[in-house]
């Protein structure tokens, strides 16, 4: 009987040790401000067109964000060596709902970002330490770490010159993971360019929703193509740092 009890305790111990660590995704959004740095100097005048695009209701990134979100949680998450907490545990948390991040967009320009339903825009990265630590501590009793997920789009030079020049779109995603103390475990950006091409009229991209949306969708589709494999290689040993 004693041997059986010892054996059972050992099994329970091994089982507990083998349990995967848990991570809370605390922000999930797309940036509606299409970048144009790759076009080179002298394109500052494009900002007005980009702002109009951002505010145009026809420039609807919601279906793309939904698609990426669903693939992220249902497929890409399987590549992680840890488990993601159910979203309800984060989004229904009173502490999360009442949290005001540093660089809260309501005090800046909320129109720049399309945040997935229920999430908050929470800045992470350069000078983002306050948010990273606050999120880590908020979920320290449930999770071994916290994750920030974002999507960005940017113009990229295509081919040709002058009146025959073209433009592409590049979609990128940043995935950043912090431990329960708010220390960075890893942060990486994966990106891919669109198969669809836009035109430049007089060397200037045509910034219209009907022209830009298909390029964004094409770029994101290309990015998602083998993203699970890319993630698997990058995060392979990240659980040991949590």
C-alpha cells in the first residue's frame, strides 16, 4: 500500500511538472495608418491621403483582423510550447477592463487602431515598460507570461519608373512575450509582401480603399501562409525562459 501511495505521488508530481505553462494575450489590434517610409524621401505629402484612408468607413480591416485572430488562436497557437489562456479570462477581468494603459489612445488618436473586440490598445516596446509590467502583474496568478499581438501595413516599391511605376503592400505582425515580472522573453516581427500590385500615378500611389484593401488582404494572406512554421522555430525554447 505504501509503495502504491509513493507511486501515485510520483505520477502526480511528474504530471504537474509536465503541465504546459500558460500565457495571457493582453492586446490584439491592427494599425490603420499605412506606412510609406519605403517609398523614400519626399512623400510626406502622402500623410493627408493616409489620414483620409484611415477615416474612410470603406477602408474596413475588420474582416482581416478577424481572420488573423481566428487563425492565431485556433492554429498558430498550437506552435507555442505553452498554452494560451481562454480570452474570456482576460477580457472579462474587472482589473483588465478598468486598466488605463500608459499612452492610452483615447488621449491620443484612437482612430489609428482597430482593436479586436473586447481588447484594449496597450502599447508595448520602446518606453512601454509600464504597460508590460502592469499586464504581467495583473495576470501573474493565472499566467506565466503575457503576450502582445499587432498587425501593420506598409507601402513598398514595386517595379518600373515614372508613370509606369507600381507599388506593393507589406503586412507584418509583431508578437511579443513577457514573463510574469514584465521582463521580455522574446519579440519578433514576421512580414510578407502582397501578390497584388497597385499603380503609381505621377509617381504617387492611388490611396483609395478599393485599391488598398485588396493589397492589404493579399499581403496578409501571404504572411499567414506559413506563419505557424515560422512561429514554431522562433518560440521553440521560450517556455524555459518563463
